[in-house]
């Protein structure tokens, strides 16, 4: 699922092969290609809530 399409580098999130976590991919972020990190569902929730809190501080809806 592509999440952010308007950033300098599009970001997508997909389940890992074992369905126990998420793969977050920043497309074209490095000269070698994509930057990929794996997250547990708990880490993903913490990141999501943090992003939401910061966006609300900026008045985003």
C-alpha cells in the first residue's frame, strides 16, 4: 500500500512474508535504491500515533 505519494521519495508499507510485522520502504531514498526497515506492529502503532500527534500540532486534518 503506497502511503505517501507527494514526498520527495514515495513511502509504502506492506506486511512481511511471515505476516508478523511491517516492511516500510522509502523508494529511491539512497543512491543504491530503496531504504527498507522492518517494524513490529507495536512499533508501527507508536510511529503512527507520534506522526498523528505532530500533524495535529500543525493543524493538519
